[in-house]
């Protein structure tokens, strides 16, 4: 009976350890994924700066700003533009938005990659920071 109890305890400990360590295994971020996301972010940041620079200013209507139709059109245009940039890096808008928080939370991994690529580090640091509204910036 003592042996059976010891076996049961050992099994529970084993499964408990596996259960609690699973999230760590599932969220491991590889160096290649960090590179992919950093390069995509740099390209997006640089491209969006030019995207807005080359646009005519929004037209203000009686309500004091662009119409909802104009805003939706701009959102569609931006998403299409971003999708083109992300596709060059093997990413989609949805996957990038879903995974970016995890990837960029690995600040040590991002800084390690940037330290190996000083040219990219300068470009990365020149990108405007996101205001945290679900956008694409860092």
C-alpha cells in the first residue's frame, strides 16, 4: 500500500510539474521569430511615416473631422498597406497582432538581436512609439 501511495504522489508531482511548465514551452520565442518581427516592425514604421507624409490632409466636414466613411476607407487602406509589408516577412496582420506582444515582451532577446545588428538598431530606435491603442508600433 505504501508503494502505491508513493507512486501516486510521484505521478501527481510529475504531471503538476509538466502542467505548470507547459506555458513556458508553448511561448518560447526563437531568435528567428524575434528577427522576423523586429524587421517587420522597422519596415512598417518607416513605411507608415512615408504613407502619411505622401497623403493629402483629411477633409473636415460640418462635424469638425473626417466623415466615418473616410475614416473606414483610411483604415482599409492602412490595413492593406500593412498586409503588404508583413507578407514580405511571412506574416499576416492577424498573426502579427496576435503574437507581437509576446515577441516584444522578450526585451532581452530583442536587445540581443539589435546589438548584433547596429544598423537595424538605429532604424528600430527611430520608429515612433505606439500609443498602446492596438497599433503596430513598439
